[in-house]
C-alpha cells in the first residue's frame, strides 16, 4: 500500500510544481528594464517648406515672410525690412525627431514636419536646411528633404472643401543627419543602473539573484523596487560583452496588479485577462430624454382679392418623451472571470460608457480586484 501512496504524492508534487511554473511569468531582462544612460534624445527646430502649389501661409502670418527675408539676405539678396513679400508657396514649420541611444555623427534619423501657420497643405513641399537643437540649446542635427504627406485637401471657388487625413503634417524618412554626438554616461560610470518599467520589490529581488548567480556575489544590488545597480567592467569591449550576457537572462516577474483602462474621450474600455470580480449584484438602467420640435405656419384666413385677412404665425409643436430603460439586475458569483463579465454586460445591450459606470461602481463597492486607470 505504500507504493501507490508514494506514486500519488509524486504526481501531486509534479502537478503543483507545474501549476506554479505556469502561473509565474518569465521574461528577458531587457524587456522589463531600461538602462540608465541609454535612451533617446529629442530634437526640435524651425524651418521653411517651399515649393507648395499655392497652399502655403497667407499674408497674415507675418513670421513666414520675415523668415524668407532673413534667408534671402544671407544669400546676398537686398530686401527692405518693411517689404512684405506676397508668398503663397512657402510655409513656416516646426521640425522634430528622436535621436537613438548612443548614435554617432553621420547617422540619419526620421523627422516630422508640422505647419505653424495657416497653410492648407504641405503636400509636394521641400524642407530647406533646418538646424535641430536639443534641450541644452546646442545644434546636433541638420534636416532637409522632400516631404511625404499622407493627407490631401481640395477647395472650390464657393468655399466647399474636402480634406482627407491631415495634410499639414508630413514626414521625411532619414531626413536629418547627426552633426554632433549625444553625451551619455553609460561608458563612464562604474556601475550600470537598471530602472524597472513596472516597479516591483519581487522583480528587483529576482534580478539581483539571477545576476549574482551568473557573475558572482555582490555584482548586483537591488536599491529599491524600481532600481537595481550592477557593477560592470571598465573596458568598453568587456562592457559590451557583459551587456550581451545580461540581455539573455530570464527573470521571473513579481505579481502585477491587473488594470482596467478607461478612455473617457473615445469610450474605449480595455481590461486585462487577470481581472476578477467578487460576488456582487448589479442593476443598471438608462434614462433617455427625447425632445422633438416641429415648426408649422398658421394663417387663420386665406388671401382675399390679393390681401391677407389674418396674420401669419409660426407655431411650435413640442413632443417630450422619457424612457427609463429596462433596469435588469443580475448577480455575479464569487471570483468571476473577465469573459463572464463581458458576456453579462453584452447581454443587457450596455454600451462602453455603461460598462465604465458598472466597473466604477464595483470598484467603490470593493468587488473589483483590479486598478482603475482613466486616460
């Protein structure tokens, strides 16, 4: 009788281990952390787009004409400061782009060009040489090239217009060249700082244990739930090898609180798969007020010998209707999953806004095991 008992206990142990491993979530280290000193840098600049087919800034946008006058003076064209050139093929634009981490001079980056004035469209335009500056005010890149605009607009003489997408914003792939390197302390610091994207004490502790198990004790140290410090080699070549080994490490993440995200502008509701609702009774009804007004012309007597015998009066007929809807009540059992919540709400014909109200009420009642996020 002992062998069957031992066999059953072994099967239960295997099942328990498999269940725990299935519930734990393991991800690569670089998927859950950001390395301090390795990040993108933002650049912005002011420039001119020329070659537009009469869709540029109008005369009331004075800084466009001033920019053109200043540019022509740099090429030896003498123009009086009081001169206001009538330009229809030029538009003042803002240019911005992101520089990848540790980028070197000579590399190209994508840029986005946006109209600053009242230009109707940037389609077919060319961006003239535009310096791009960082937050410190220094120039790090120069942009120039032909725009790729995904939108289009057309307007008739009577003012009727048709617009598809946004014709006042365009892109230039590889439209800027880096002229100076972006400073980074990644290769200068004695340690490498790993910032957790989702702070968790358990995740930080698991990172420390995994790194120390591979490279030795006291190489990694968890400073908080959001930061882990790792001692790295001083040689740049050895540091690259060290980082490549860190990229291959798999870390078991700590428990993350499930979220329910509301977008109040679009009515979008996104719920994670781990959202659980405790036992609760829910009733939700809609209140709809409909007002219909009709105007009619009332004239008591018709016209006699070309003259009206009564006064013409415009009357309004109003109809008001109030519908309270069907306020069904239903009960959710303990620990109901996301699929059942969605199925129950859809059975009532509730809209996303109704779902927002229901979930907010469940959260206030303490029956929703999730974090509500409104964006």
